[in-house]
C-alpha cells in the first residue's frame, strides 16, 4: 500500500513537472508582458514535432547513432519554438500591446493556423512558403531602400504578386505525389525514447520509477535554474525586470523596450518548445497536443500568481499531484478499508476518471480564487496594474 501511494505521488509529481514546463513559458510571457497567448500550446506542439523530425533524421544515420537524437532535439525544439514565437511577436503581438482582448483573439487565430499547418504541410506547401517569403520580404527591403515614399502601396502589390506566384508554383508541384503527400497528417506520431530512457529505476520489488519521468524532472529543474539565472543575473534579464516594473521609466533610461519584448516572448516560446520535447517521452504527439495542456498551464499561472516563478512551481506540482490522485482512484482505494467512510469513498469514486478529476480540480481552483483572487503570490509592478 505504501509503495503504491509513493508510486502514485511520483506519477503525479512527474505530471506536475510537465505542467510546470508548459506553464514556465506562460509565466514569462503572460506574467512579465501581460500577453494572453492562446498559441502557447501550439508552440509546444512545434517542439514535439521538431523532436519527431530529429529522431527520423538520426534513424537514417543508422541504429548506432539513433539514441543520440535526444541531445540534438533538446536545443532544436527550444530554438524552433523560440524563432516561431519571435516571428509571432514581431508580426502580430507588438501591434496589440495593451489590448488584451485583441491579443487573445489574434493568438487564438494563430493557434488554429499552426494546427492546420501541421496537418497539411507538404513539400509543395513548404516550397510555396519559401518562395513567398523570399519575394515578399526581399521586395519590401528593396522598396524601403529605393522608394521609401511608396511603401504602403508597394507592400500591398508585393503581397498579392508574391502570393499569386507562390500559389501557382505550389499548386503545380501537387501533380507529383511525393510533393503532395503531407509530412505528418492529422494522425498522431510516435517518438521512441533512447534505450537508456526506457527502463525503470528499481527501489524495491514493487517500487519502480520510470527513468523517462526522472529525466523530465531533471530537465525541468535545469530549465528553472536557467530561467532564474537569465532573469536575475544576465543583462537582458535585468532589462526584462526593469520593463516589467516600469516600462516608461525604462524607456527614458535608454532600455530598448521593443527588443526586450521580443526577447521575452522568444524565451517563453522556447520554453514551450522544450515542454513539447518532454511530452514526447510520455506518449504519442499530434496536432491537438497543445489543446490538452493550455488550460492547465493558465491555471498554474493564475493560481501561482501572475509572473511569479515560485508560485508557478508550487501551483504546478499541487495541481499535477491532486489531479493524478483523483483520476487514478487512489483516494477511494485508501478509504475503502474503513466502512464508516463509505459515502466519502463513493464520492471520490465518482471523480476517479481523468475528465472528472479535472472537473474537481477546476472547482477547487474556483474556491481558492474566491479566497485569494491574485493567487498564491500576487503580482507587482506593471503586471499588477494590467
């Protein structure tokens, strides 16, 4: 019984660390910038698919090198998600600061686009996008250099012409089945963990800890330490904290607030990609991966206190452990030995499924927020004013 309870708590803790990994990026973006990014889950999905692509690349090198893919996938999943997040901030978010409703709707639209992109992307689409990017952004650079007075009209014409050329070339490539076939489709894909991550660490005959979950816990701890060092010790971290406390005063002191926003968003997005890598060690991944985590991640940020990393850690671990305790049926199993507690046992049996456990957790969070509306650690500075 004790071993079973320890195993249950460990599984809940591992779920909490995955949730913390997802929420860590949100705590940076939502907490420090006040941006409600509903595309955060899709950035996580891109990190997971990056891991899948890297694994397939190493498969081509042979079985001897296949287990090494994990050390390439970790930085690449961070980098890909960070670059996409940077493009999102530069192309959409920076025009919507101070308008949370518009930001929410815009990022929701981006999340739908990214989901459908993963389902539909093929060689023909990828080539078309590359052609469009080269023509459009190259044309914008030329216009800005040689005809800056006509930029507005020229940008519209460039967009239409580049889109038409890219669409024509991409459509012509669809006649070839190799170019037309989707890379991933709507089906889930499996990422095989290296052999050294597939076993378990045995403490006793009945108490075993999966090595993959232990690796996720270690990766989460290292990510936390890295974020703490970046925010507290690095020059950019100092700028981020300064802008968080007082944006106007920071701008007066010469801090490039636009660049700080871009770096902050890229950091939060990269952490989401890292969470996507971690999820691949737990099971298959698909286009709807982010949807399963985004609500829980926002719950962690709100309960912990917007922008507070310590609060996010406590909230993530508590939510993960409570959700697993309820959903696994451990509580009614512990209460079943006492006949006087049969009504309470029946009550917890009703919530002994994953979906109903989330309902109970939602209810508990609602009650908690009635007592502490600002979370465990209330925000300070500019975040508190938003």
